[in-house]
């Protein structure tokens, strides 16, 4: 982790990080947008995962549900990443010392990789078996809610 210290220090010293840190309103506004994007992201993923589990929108095929929610999922993820970086830059040194931050970043990396590989494969296939669909949904929910819970834990560390 020490090899990342210069990056964390650089982020902390950026004009963006300083501006957010020195403002009374920027951090809460950015955090609100970040949390709204997280809510939309989790909402779209839950809907698709429930469909994979056969528990919702049963009259719709999984690929149709996934395709219709894909733009919301993508835009909310991008918004989360941008606002998350802004929040991180304002608290980079605090984040460096935070175990929940590390957990969140690892889970986020795994969740994004899983989403764009295994998850997309399962939702775009007409012939995914019930067991694979259910396993994919459970892993997806676990990863994304893990990201959210680890993010929440950052505030308590």
C-alpha cells in the first residue's frame, strides 16, 4: 500500500481536492449526487437480478429488462465514479488510512469486472440456466451491496 502513498498525496494536493475540502457546500452536494447515483445503480441492478431470480417482471425476457435499464445503469455508474473521485480527492489522506475504503475499492473493482463480464453474459443470453442465473444474481447483489456498505463504513472510521 505504501507504493500508492504518492498518488494519494497528489490527489489530496490537487486544486479540486482543496476546493471541495475548503468549501462548506461542495462536499455535501457532491455526496448527495453520489448517493443518488448509487441508489439508481442499485435500483437497476436489483430489478435485473430479481428478474434473473425469477421474482420480478416474469412476463419480460431477461435480455429485454437488462437492455431497457442499461442506459440508467451506465450513467449512474459513471456519475458515481466521477463524484466518488471528487469526494476521494477531498479526503485522500483520510482514505489512505481507511480499511473500509480499501474494501470498497476492491469490491468496486470486482463488481464492475463481474458486471461487464459474467453478469452481462448471463443477462444477454436467452439460454442461461436457472442455477447460473440465480448464482449470477446472488453474486451481483452481494458485490454491489458490499460496495455500498463498505462506502457507508468509511464515515465511521
